[in-house]
C-alpha cells in the first residue's frame, strides 16, 4: 500500500466508483473507513475487524473531521470550501485514478480524454490490440472502475482508461500514452469556467515522463494547447488535409481517407459510418503505434471494428430508408459531426432534456451547411427553444414538435424511399427517458417493428 492511504480513510461519494473504492480498501487491509454521501448509503457486508462510519444527508461532509485520507469519487467537486479546509489542516486527498497510476503493474497505461469520441477511441484501441494478440483491459469512465482493474492485472497487460475531466481534475501523475481528442466545452454546470475544464483535461499529459507519448489533434486549438503542456519525448499529431495545418501531421485525414506512414485506410472499407470517426481511428492507430503495433496491422484491425451502441449506429435499411441511431449524441457538437456524414436526403430527430446548451451554432450549420436536411422532428423539454433557434437561423424545411419519440419517428418516415432517418438529439434524454440507452432502445424497436 502507498503511504497516501493513512487511516482512517474516507470514501467520498458512494456510487459505483465509491463502492469500488470501499472494496479496494477492505481488500488492502484498511481497518477504519468513513463513508460519505449526500444520498442514503447501503453498505455491503463488512468483514469482521473493519470499522465503518457512515455520514449521509446534508451534513455528510462532517465525516471529513474523522479522516486522515480521503478518496474522492469523480463526481464530487474537489474545490469545495470543506475539502480545501480538510487539506489545509493536513488531510490528504486522492482519487481512484491517482491510486491506480501509483500502483499499476501494467506494461503500459493508455489514457484517453476529450469532449467527444473518448468511448469510441478507447474501444478502437482495445480492438486493435486484441486483433494483434496483445493482452488489454478497458476501465475508468468506460464502465469498469480503475481500482477493479488492479484485481486481475498482469505484467504483460496494457490498461486503457477513458478519463473524464472529473477524474483528471486533481491528478498529479499521467499515463504512459496520453490521447487528447477534440476538446470544446462541457460540464459547465460542474466546472466553474471553461478554463478550469480544459485545465483538468491537461492533467492527462501534464505529468508525463520523457519516455511517454502524447497523441493529439493538431487542428483543434484547445487540444493542441493541452498537448503543448506534455513533456513527453514523442508527440504524434493528427491533422486534416484541408485544416489550418494543411495536413502537416503524423496522421493525415483527407476526405474519407486516413494516411499514416505511407499506409492508407479508406472509410468505405470499414464497418463504421460517420466521417468524424476518422479522427478517432487516427488517434487510436497512433496510440497503438506508440505501443509497438504496425500501422498496417492497426488499419487491418479497424476494418472489422463495429461502432459502440447508439453512436452513429447503422440500423439497416427498410422500405428504401436508411436508419441511424445516434442516441449517445447528447451535445450539439456531436449532432453537428453526425449530420456531416449524411449522404442522402435526411430527416433528423432532435431534442431532449434541458442542460442550457447553446443551440446557435448547431442551428446555423443545420440551416446553412446541410442542404440534404429535409425534415426535423423535435421532442423533449428543449424542443421549443431549439425550434426558435432554428427559425432565427433562417429555417426553410419542415420542423414540428411532437410529445413522444414514437410520433417524431412516424413523422420522419415521410422522408421516403432513398432517404435517411437519423436520431441525433443534441440533448440528454432525461424527462422522456431514463438515459440515452433507453432512448436508443426505443428507437431500435421502432425500426425493428417497421
């Protein structure tokens, strides 16, 4: 055990990650644990000899006075007055990712962050490594808490972590290979400023060693700025042929073609749809190159890669209409990227719960840069605000508000033979649905029932 875990140890936040931390502490012989969560806490079976104090409700942070060390769950904002005071009084604060990076025995650790594309890139890296016979596991924000990965770790394994700004915010170690995708703005209901959000992202590469590798998008200014903070001796840039860098990168995207080291990958040879996926493929290939995989082998593996559920997922063609399920698009820029891939005339299902996102850019692009957009069906709490934004941008196509996804879907079918229906909501799903997965499942059923 590292000396960062001086007991009593507090578990701050008791969701999936906090419960994983609790199990890790018990496994590693910590005898005095304080569990803190605003919500009611259901403790698992506590082994004999382990003392657990629970603090819940509005005054849950009172538990800090009983702790020497606190393991913060990612969703707990670390800059609160209470946590600042705790540390000023000599308390130690750490996190799952910090502990993992301190204790991992993995051959290499790859970390991926960005506003969009993290999940896809992480799964592409894993797919390439698996196809090339390299032992690997995914964790972090992707589904398996990082400390759970330590249980099954072997020295020949590559650990791949999807990392959010919440997880990166207090980090003082960086992975061997850091991948910084397109970074815009998000979670400003949690982060105080855009600068704080981007500064958190920078921790992915800020503490890299000289032997490390940083992969980044050269044409995305905030991403390039983050990459400049990395002391890694190897930096691989992804650039767009028609972007500001004019294709001056280690990976070059020219239309629907990706070129690295003289090898070419054509999107038309791949199972994924969506031209924006080439950025993720470029980043994944360069990360694998840093791990010793040949580019030709990586490209060959990517041809068989299938998209994650509800991320521009092609659901087939019925009655001459193509269907795409992009329920995971919970932000305007995700929908901008998805609609750029539409080749046929298309009907778009938009809208969801309110996160106070700005729809101005989305509206202007849909109205002025998507000539094949023929129809819009709006749902959810944002529908009226989105419609107003579209009208201000000069909307010329039919756009109607519907109370349910079923009715919006039925309306979209009037795109007719030779057209496409895409659900890419640009909003979260709450209100009408429990989460984006349920929304995606409902869309899938509607297509299947045709």
